[in-house]
């Protein structure tokens, strides 16, 4: 079996839901919340079998066609390394589309799910509802009560208000209204830029240390991205406080960053993003790093649909992965909006979600939504 085509296909726009201002880009850019209306990657074999991945840049599609046509899809790791060398990896529209589609094909050829090929250990995962907007304490508390009532076991709240008392009040009100029955993760979103400036509130080191102590007193599970992504010394110092676990890494683009972070105790929890690093293949290596250095690993959200499913397969193979990130800030940013495209019903029930078990990714896109 040989690869005969690499292409971008489109998912038709089912519904435009509205504009959302993500907490990590305050006043900078709004995000259009939709069901469908975007591209995805297809790699087709000469026998008609198709692997799917997230959308990627046209230039990468062209490079992939020049390199992959006529080759076997089996050696995914080699294909990833070659493509990383010859093409360019653009975060959120890069090599992840190629790599994930190749893993999907490999599983379909072998008749095994990706997680089975990699050594599946868990049949289900604990997702956390990852909030999208920076809102007031009362609204976030009410939403958290809704999540608890729906069966969620964990939530992540964005905390970088102008007044840090609002950050504290947000967590306090969530704890009060949920009777301390939710695991709370907090995200300061301070690592969005490689340069020490970004839109919105910028924490200094003293605020990061104060919040590390306060969130530990509240019993929060982790504090995510409390300082810029390459401020390794301060991040290591925050981790060395042994208060709230320090998490991060979603915007780091190369494996060597994670090697350094693991060796130097920059983070307690590594958060690689397949859509930034280029797919499943680099996350397999980071998973090994996390085990070797006794770190927990919880990949960043994966773009909401195909990337999340790829992460689910990886998470099911890692004993040191306590949660699965799932953007869920309903109604505009409900996880169900992204999963609508699949034939399979991926749903959080009783605070858990089952890992797909069909060959490859174990999911397929509704044919009536595909525009080729």
C-alpha cells in the first residue's frame, strides 16, 4: 500500500455561534465560534483508505505531496523527522496535520487503535472543563456549579484580572458554591509570547509567588504558566517552592525545550501541544521524558477536535497523566461544538470520557459535512 494523495479538505459551516474573546488574547483578537467551517488534512492510499488529521498550511501540503507520494505510510516517525527537516512547522496549521493522519493510517492498516499500538493502559480519561474567557467571579462560580451538576470532576479557570483580589475571589467563590467537590486548576496565561510582553495583565515574579502560595492554600491542583515561557530560572524557583504544582510548555516549539525543562525542574507538569510541536510523534518522546524525570504530563488542548482525539490516545498510554484538557465554556465554547463533526459520540459522562477503540484515531468525519 502506497500513498497516492495528500490534500486539504473542508468541513462545511454548520452554524456560526458568535464571537469569543479568549482570556489569553484580551482586547487583541476575537475568535469566531462555529460548528464546522474549517479545513482538515486527508492522506489517501492507493487502495482508497484515508487517514485524517487537523488542517495545515498549503505549503506543507505541497511539500508532503512531493515527499510522501508513492511511499508506504508505515514509518511515521521517519516521515515526521524528514518533513520537519524539509518543510516548516507552523503552530496550529503545521505538521500535526500530516503526522496525525499518518498515525491514523498506520492504525487502520494494522487494524488497531493508536493507543493499542502505543500500549494502552486506560479505557477512559478524566477530562477537565477548560474555560475560555476571563469573566467575573460570580459568573465563573455559577458555571463551575453547572459543570459539577453535569458530572465534571475538574475545571480550569483563567486568573489574570487587573486586580489580583479578583483572582482570589474567583477561586474562593468556586470552592464555596461547589462545596469543594471539584478539582480546580488555574491558568495565568503568562507564556503566550516568546518575548516578555503580551496583551493583558502581566504578572511580575512577586505576584507569581503570592499566587503560588494562595492557590496552594486553596488546594488547587496546579498553577499554569505563571511567568514567560523562557523565564526558566524563575519558573524553577516557583516549582522549588513545593506549593502549587507548576505547569506549562504549550507554546514551546521544539523537543529540546522539554528536555531542558525536565532536567532543570522548570515545571512539575509538562504540557506539550501536538498542534505546536507537529503531531503525535514528538509527544511520544516527551512522554518518555516525563517518565524518566518523574514529571506529570497533560497535553494542551489540541485544537478541540482531531487533535484532542490524538491526545486521548496518548493519555491512555501514560500512567503519569491525571487529566485530559477539553475546552468547555458553554454555550459558545462547548466541547460538543467541536465534536459535532464526528460520526462517533464522544461525550463526557460521569466525569469521564471513553478513549475511542476503533482502528487509527477511532473517529470519522460525517461524510455529508465534507467538501472535497
